C-alpha cells in the first residue's frame, strides 16, 4: 500500500508541468488563434476536459513517478558519498594500531558474510541478508568508538602535562594565605587590591577544579569506549563461530539480532557525548558490503523507473 505522505499530488504537479503548457497551447491557444467564438468555446471545453483526465492518466503519473525515482536515486547517492567520505576521513585519522584493529574486525565481518552465504537459500537467504546488513552498523559503531577513544587519549595526555592536581594544591594554599592576610589587616593601604587578587585567584581555582572534574569524566568515558570496543569484537567473533560451526541460517540470524540489540544502548551513550556530536549520525542506507570493504566507495542501489506505456 502506498504511503499517503509520500504520494505525490498529481493534480498540483500537473499545473507546473510541461503537459499543462502544451494542453493550454493546443486548446486555449488554438481557440484564440481561430478568432471565432466557437473556436474559443471548443478550446475552453477541451482545456477543462484535459484538466480532468490528464492528471489521472497512467502516462502522466508514470512520468511523475519516474522523475521522483531519479531524484531519490540522486539523493541516495549523495548521502552514500557523504557518509563514505566521513567514514574514510575518520579511518584515516586513526593511529596505525587502531586502523589495524578496525581492519581485523572488518575481516571477521567478511568471514561471517562468506560463511553465511554458503549455508542459506531462498526466502531464508533474503532474511539473513537483511540481518547481515546489521554488521555494517556494528562496524560503524566500532569506528566511532575508536575515534572517541583516540580523541580522549589526546585530551588526557594534554591535560596530564599541565599537572593540574599540583596546580590546584598551590592555588588553594595561595588563597588561604591571601585570606589570612586580609583577615589580619583588613584596612591596609593595599587591601582593596589584595581583595581583587583574592577574587581572581578564586575564579582560577574554580576553573582548575572544573578541568579536573572533566578529566575524571573523560577517563570514565575512555574506559567505557575501550570496553565497548572489546565487547563488539567478541560478539562479532561469536557470530563468526556460529556461522562456521552450525551451518544454520536461522540460528545465525537470531545470534545477529541478539548481538545488535546491545548496540542501541551503546549508540544512546554515544549520542550523550556532546563533544562528539558529529559522530552521532545513524548509519544511512548503504548497499550490502559497503562497510565491509573500507576501500570501496559506497554506491546505493539504483531504483529502476517504470517503462513507458506501449503505444496503441
């Protein structure tokens, strides 16, 4: 059944089409050209009849539908290319060791696909192919986790060099000394300046403590990112073991479903990381194998337009 939201308004589109222009020229235009009242009347009647029947004709509707398919294919191709560019950029930005780990997981996914293709057929094969596409989501989530892990490690190393705990202790001692000084001589000539200095030092201490709090949160996020990567790898290897050992497409599909269910919680956590909003996008519709072969540019399957009606 056609989705009413996506169904085009054929009559509204007819007004903007060349078919409407030709209808007006061949009816009203020729009617005016005759210069006779009868010609104008016939032209007007034919124009009205055209408005009634042409927008509902199979030819016009097929023309509109085919034009929509061409536009949708172009949009799919643009989304796929944009996604592939982002994926390639993220992969190239990883360290050599992380790229090696990513390639190892991609190889596991390829092994699953190869093993499952040998043991499925018919309708069950189509169902399994749909489930195998979920491995693309697993790879994409793994790549996002690797990118976040690397960013957090760089951030933590940068902050570690500044020795913030020692700076906090020194700032606390300085503030305590200033407070004691002002308490002992509140009316000293430089008291106002010392109070301004105390306020400035307190603001600095507050900023230091905020940075320390963020460091603690970053360490927790890093530990979770590493743990989630290890979990995804082990789940993929478990799926591969089932694909090779059991030779059962139905049980393999069930195993994939169970494993991918855990991705929802991982993706929810990733969406909460405001620092990495550019990595929260969901996997777009890509052709089978687009993520399993990192060197291949993703090209979406092209929707085929309907053939024109046969001439009678």
